[in-house]
C-alpha cells in the first residue's frame, strides 16, 4: 500500500495542542504566537487514486448510458439544449481500440446493442404522440452497422414495441431477446413474439448483462441498487445477496478477474470475488463523482459517465479512468484535507481543482465509515479525528463540519489566510461579498473560509416594523401590542423554533474575550417572547401573515424563498426585512447561514500555504461560483446569474411549487426583487453561530423552560453559568 506521510515535529505539535503563552495587546485580545511551520502529518492512502480524463463528446451532446459490445461501446446521448431543428437524442459509438468516437444518425433513442459478424446492431426506439388515441405510441428499428460504423441496413421492429414502453434491450446468443419495460423484464423470441414475463423477487429492473460464465444477470436501480440471477428455463429472476459487497451499492458491472464490479455511494469501485470486496478505485481521490454508469475496458481502464446537477439543469461528462503510475504518484505534491464526511459541495470542488492543477493535488481523508448514519450522530467520527490529532496527525486543510472551531482555533492550529488574498494581484475584492468573509473572523483573523451561503432573515409586514435591524426591546414592544389572535411565528412554529428564528448567539457571546451575557434582560425577554408562541394545536396557515395571524416569517432568501415571500406569504402587502434582533443593531440584522458551505481552514503547520490559497481562490472562481447549487454564491456576478432563472417564466413552467401549505402557482421574480436581495446581502455582518457545544447547552436549558420546569430567569442563569465555564476552558 502506497502511503504518503508528511514531515512532523513532535515538539511543535505539543506546543500547538497544549497551548502557547500569549501576550495581551491593548485591545484585550490575545496576540497569537508565531511558530515555524514544520509540515502537516496526515497519512494519506493514495494507492486507489486513479486518473480521470474527460473525453470530448460531439458538440451539444451529453452521455446518458452504456450499451457495450465486444469491440465498441454504444452510448445513448442527448442534446442538452436542442433548438427547433436539432436532434434531441441519438447514439454515439466509441471504438475501444482506437478511442475514436462517432455520432450516429439518429433513429430515435438507442436502447441496446449487440455484436454481429458485420459489426454491430443498435435497437432504436421512437416514441410519437398519437392525437387520435391521445397517447404515446412506440415503434422501433434494428439498424446494422459495419466495423467502420457505417449504416448497412435497417429492420422494422414495430412488433417488438407493440403495447410496450421499453428502456433496455438485450439479445441472447440464440436470437431470443430480453426487454426491460417499466421495471419489468420480458422474454421475446427471435421473430419478436412475446414469450412472457420473467418473474421473481427483483423489481425495478433497468438492464441486463452477462457474467463471467455466460450467466445472465438483471440489474435493478429503483431505490436501492440490487442484482438478480436470470433463469430463462424457469422464466424467473432471483434476487442475489452477495456476500462481502459494500454497503449502499449503486451499480454492478461484469468483470473478468472478479465475480462482479460493484460501486457504492461513498467510497468507490470494488472487485467482488469469493465473498470479499477489494477496493480498486477511490472515487473522491480519483476526482470522480460516485454516481453514474461505469464500464470496464479490456485494457483494465474504465469509462464512466459523471452526472452533474444544478438548480437549472442536469448534464453529464464522459471520463476515462486509468491507474496512475508509481512515477506519477512519486512526483506529486500532496496536500491533505481532513473532513468528517464526504460533503458533496466539498468533493465537487476537489474534483474540479485536481483535474486542472499541475502543481499539486489535494487528497481527502474522511471519517465517513465512523459516522452513525442510523443514529444521526457524529460522535464516533469526532472521537476518531481527535484521537488522531492528539497522536500527531495534522492535515494541511481541515473541514470544520461537526467540529468545535473555537476549541481548535484557541490551540493556534490555523493560519490567517487573509494576507494571502491581499497579496494576490489577481484577486479583486470588489467582485465578492467581502462582508461574508469578514463575518467569519475570530479575534481579528480570517481563519475560516467558505465559498457559498444562504441569506436568512425575518420578514414582517411593514406596518409593524420598518426595514432594518431591530433590538429585542423594539420587537417586544410590537409583540406586546399585537392584534388579538396574532402569534409571533407561524401556526406550525413551536416556541423552540421561534427562539431559533430570534436568537443571534453572537449578540450574547464575546468570543474574542471569552465572555457571555445570557443572564441579560434582553435574553430573558427573548425567552418570554418565544414562550408566548402556542405549543401545539395550531396547524400551518399559508395566509397567516397576510391576515395578521402571524407576525414574523423566518426566510432563507434563495430563489424559491423570494417567490414565496413576494407572491404567497405577503401577497399584495409591503413587507420589511428586520433580521435577527440584536442589542446594537449590527448590520441590517440579516445572517449568513453557516450550514450551506463547508468551512475550511489552513493549517498553521502546512508547508503548502500558497498552494492552499490557490485552492481557496479556485473555490471563488467563475466555474465554481456559477455552480453554487441551491446556495448563494459569494462572487457578485455569479449571484446575479444564480437568481436569473427565477425571473424566467419558461424555466419556472408557471412557477408551480408544493410544500406543507399545498401546491401553488407563482409568477417569476422581477429584477427589482433580485436587486433587493443582493443589496440586503451586502449589508449583512454576521454569520450564523455554529458552535455545537454552546448550542447544545442553550437547547438543553430552554427545553426545560418551555416545558415549565424552570423560569426564564433560572434558565438564563443556568445557560450563563454553563457557557461561561465552557468559554473559560477555551481561554
């Protein structure tokens, strides 16, 4: 096993983990000591990291699925953005020996292929709408091609499609045919006569393939992926429980040296043989998305379709996976990144960065197998990480998801990345939401780095409060004078949720000086406001805000959130963004959501800080920012593009959205609405508090208050004492 172990000095580790002496400056904030970086120490297994190279597709076409033959791979492809005269679906043939690819003349949608003496055959499916019958009718043709991919002949196969809606076709050596139709498998004779259905305990069948010994297997991918053995004599398919296969299997493929290739959602591709699964390809460190079809080539390499999703479209890429040579591995500059889990936003940018980076590679070490998915806890993964940290395992980059940033930062583990940005002549601050980065500072240092967010706030009818930040006392005055029958939150909100909407932890905690004020009148009043919310008995009422039955609507200002506020919750009424109440009216009261972006840190001991800054900057590039998914990007130009689809009636297709309030149709957003959100984002100065220890303390004590087991004053006192103790321990 090839392991890469970076340099480590034990003396420095002890100093950084046990704390170093600090000098106080005039502000009262401790000045961070300096120590010479000695190199991160994380042990990284690189033996299963393959090289992924994109294969160019014919212009406008994306790969969808494979139909392999012995000498060529046929792909069902689709045009991602067809114009009026363009072909929407077609087939591409990839010659395994030469790597040549050719777009075939379309005869519909290819659903299967087979080898012939002349070359190969493809079964094409054409679906047409019959206005007379008011339904879709399927017809098809079997087209024969020579070895140079030239079309020789075409045979009508309408009989095979009569009354069927097939998605996969497989021809058996004796001429009989298997057809997958709506998750069911049927056997046909060579002359297209239906023999009958292959029944059994495997449902949702999507394809068929031949194993090593000529045995036929059916693959099902409706829900959990599974595989079944086909018995044509008995007309039966039997679900197989393969000993040793990985958890969460996602795909199966034939293999020459194994019983099967099996892929899973988290780790990679395995060779399964005699009840043992051998990891062959590590998805993340091979720069490959776990989802998508994979096909083994005769030279030991693989073709893989990598799907990619955004809120506005879905597209896919064809990859060629080859095993790295030892020389390639030895010459790599390896940067280690530790994360408790394989978060999709993080693995995506890692894939993209590594594919284009010539100077270094970032390799992920995760603790996914330690997570208790069934129990929803991170405890085992966190314990494993800290055990390794104490024993001397330090990564170059750390993802903070699930970790106590405050405790780690106070041990001087992290570098301030801001000077690297300031000294980069190619980075232009005016192009970004710099207030987002400033909201992440601690003791004046930019240690945490994020690259996308949500904007969260409370909205209220303008007749009750004007736009802008509010104090707890201003909110209390409005609550005390609410019309009869009005509640603070919506009908479905309980006191715990209302407190979550109203509590700005940063207003009650001074992390720089390790003090808190949870025993203040403001916090006690906030508890009382939240507790005035009915605990049960009220159902969701979509018109509560319009009809003065609810005061505050807590909102995330993503695309759908804008439409909801404007056309649904506050329809035909003016509303204000008032944010989360705080004593000093900091910013405009809005909050950047902490959960929408993986927060990354640069190790103070890393020898590759310049390279890490290049990775951080790549996360802010146009390529990454315009693929921010459902979160808001940080790049201003990308923010405009993020909201553009919600101004397009064609994209919204009438704007039909469904949720707990039922389905509704909403018109598109206006440019003025988008400008309002962006201007609001520019005025935010705080990020959502994400210290798990302190949040747990508050939730435990307020649960006792809301259940009537203690007073608001006692609750505030208990939180004050427990959080004060925690903060003093961190100092």
